[in-house]
C-alpha cells in the first residue's frame, strides 16, 4: 500500500494491485450519498486526495467533476496509476479541474445531484476555508433540488469541540444533517 501525505499529514492510503480486500473509509464518501439519492446523475468531488473515493463510483452517474487545488496531488496519483488496484482516471466520466474549490464554483453555474467535499484537515491552510458557512452556502447554491452534500471529517484529527463547531456550521446551512462514522476511529 502507498500512503499519500501533504506537509506530513496523512491524506490517503492507496492499495496496490493484489492487495487483500480492505474496509477503506473513503469508499463511503461516494456510497452514502448514492444510497440517499440513487437516481443521481451528476457528482462533484472537492479534493482528489488519493482518488480512493473515485474508485467506488456507481456506474449510474453520468458525470463526475473533480476539483483539486494542488497539481502535485494529481501528479502523485498519475505516478501510482499503474500500481494501484483501480485507476480512477480511466473513468471517462471524470473531468478534472485544477483550481481552488471556491474559485471553481464561482466560475460556473453547473449544479449537481451530489457534492462530496473531502478537503484536508479543517485547520490546515488551503482547506480550512472549505469548512466555513460561506463555502457551504456556495456549495449549496450548486446543488440540484433534493441534492446531497457530504462533508468528510477525519475523526482521528478532530476533537469534540471542533466536531461540534463543524456540525453547527452544517446545521446552519442545511435543513437536514446526519453524522455517520462508518468505521471506528476514522
């Protein structure tokens, strides 16, 4: 397996070809909203990370846009493409945009059935603004009626106070919020 890190912080674990099956928490990032909206056609993924969440995409989705701020994250995924269990970049539905998510969303009128936001840790530069009320409102403005927004929060690096703050921000923007922890300590 490979571990992707950014400034020393873990971002993702990518499994090699031939690795035994695993319970990868990032598979839930696309599975949970797809369960909530099985009729969804369009998905936006904010943050590429190790591309693991993209490995679990449903065939029923028509388009998948991915916004990634850091070109080196894309380069790392490209470098591992032939060694990984599944290469998400082989999926022709995926359109990659290199930009800050706020800027990219401000430059389009496109809307989505599902938006998955998986930025790095909430306190890091380049990611903290993606956990704000303003960003959530921007994302919501790009959701179709009955759309689903999923916010990844890594439980290993969030204390109770920060989790309460993040949840309160979500509740302030969205009328219905659910909190899931599909795997312990993740």
